[in-house]
């Protein structure tokens, strides 16, 4: 990887997921401190989900048609900074909804298209993607841990300053890169919709959709679930950190796993482990040892599954439709799948705290069923 701008690519992922690590744990606390009601906070969160489904596809189409992918990333990062400045005006609900809609519309121009940039630089070394992407996980862990400590001593009202700082760093990182050479497409010149309508591609997207549904209960209710069973907050934080550290470790060795085991076996194995993980969380939550093991499985249920999916998008969509392909995968899995999983979990939680994770087991098994028909042309 000596020919790669390794640290410039890695720095972008670090800063991007530093923003995620700033917003995911603390954004709700910030809004609450600003006087927003739980219903208003939920509505603001819903806007983020909607734009996460819609915006990447618009930007992906534009990037593939214009060929100016890095320019779109730069403008997306810059405009996200400008729009986020509105938060400092401390607007009411209507104003905050408009600011978040504008900010997230441009923010969602960034990641899916940067995945294409990274794969373009990697070329035939695409299996080394994980060694770059792991720095996103590092950024997330460092910021969550650092701000968690800092906000014990500093008001959470300072949160926007940290978000804006990382947004500016993302934009600066994008300025340090050049557009990689666009490789010749390894796929026939079919249109985007023709590719999407292929059964293996549809099944792949559905597998990603159901896998993220299965994670909906985890991202939404895992901390509350552990509290229900008497875990202290320091232990809960440690379990979250263990999952991310396992993810980082697997990203580091993915370049060895993909050539050795192939995409199909890795994807199917990850989905089997996803069902196992949610089963352990559901029925063995009182066993610390098994819960620790379940968190280590995050290396597969997210890390391996995501790295394999990025490579499958590259294979299925080729160079011509790569931007739209990455955007569609992001929108259907992390966008739509995450939203449906969170909504279903909320409904089931009101009945019984274990039911969201029972739902996760079945969602992972449905993902496994679809995945069986997907990865039929990998290495």
C-alpha cells in the first residue's frame, strides 16, 4: 500500500466518524439541554433518517454522470459546514428542522462517494479497504471516549463547536486528495436500473436491508436493555467499546480474509453469527462471559459484512455506476434498514424489552436467506 495516499484517505474516515461519534451519543442530550421535547427530538432524528435514504442516491447519480466525484465530496463537506452554522443561532423547532434537513442533505453526499474514491485508489488491492476504513472506527472510539469524559466537566451546549471542527477537517482532508484514475468498467454497459433488477443484486440489497433491521434494536435500545438487567453505565460503555475494538481488529486483517475465504463464505458466515449474536443477547444477557462474546461478534456482524458489501457493490456495479451503487447500498441498508429496525424495536420494546432482540434474530435469518442467492460470482 506504499503507493496509496494512505494517511490522507485514513484521516478522512477518522474525521467523518469522529462526527458520528460526536452526534450519536450526545446529540439527543444537546437537544434536550436546548429545551426540545422528546417528541421534537424524535422528529429531528427522523429527518436525519429520511435524508439518509434519499440524498445519497441523488448525489450518487450526479457523481456518476458528471465524473466529478471528488468535487461533489468537497462541495458536500463545505455546504454541510455552512448549513450546520445555523445550529449556533439556537433556533426553535421549525428552524432546527430546516437546518438539520439542509445539513444532512449535503452531509450524505460524502461517505458513499468517498468509498468510491478509496476503491479507485486501491484498484486491484480492493481487499485492503479494511486497513483504511479501520481509522473511521478509531475516530469514533477516540471521540466518544474523549467527549464522554469532557462533558462530565463541560456543558454539553458546547457540542456544536466539536461537530463543526470535525466537519471542517473533513473538508480540508478532501482538498488534499486528487481524483483517482477512473478504471475501465469490468461490467457490460448496462444501465443502473438493469443492474439493480438482476436477482443476485436485489437479493444482496435485501440481505443488507434485513441485516441492518437486525441491528436496529442494538443501536436504539442496547444500553437501555442492559440497564433493565442491572448493568452499570460504566459496564455498558465498556461493552460498546469492546464491539468497536473488535470491528477495528477485523478491518485490519480483512485483506487476508477475503482472498483466503472468498466473499460468499464470509458474508454467509457473518449472517449466521449475527443470528447467534442476537440469540445470546436475548436469552443470555445475565451471563457476562456470553455477553462479552456477543460483543466480539460485532467484528463479523458489522465489520466483515460491511467490508464484503463494499467489495460486492464494486463487482456488481462496475466503474460506470459505482457511485449510485454505493449510494443505493448505503440508503437501503443503513438508511431504510436502520430506520425500520429502530421503528420496529420501539414498538416491540413497549411490549417486552426482549422482543426487539427476538426480532433481530429473525431479521438476521431472513438476511441469511437472501444472501444465499446473492454472492455467486465472487472470488
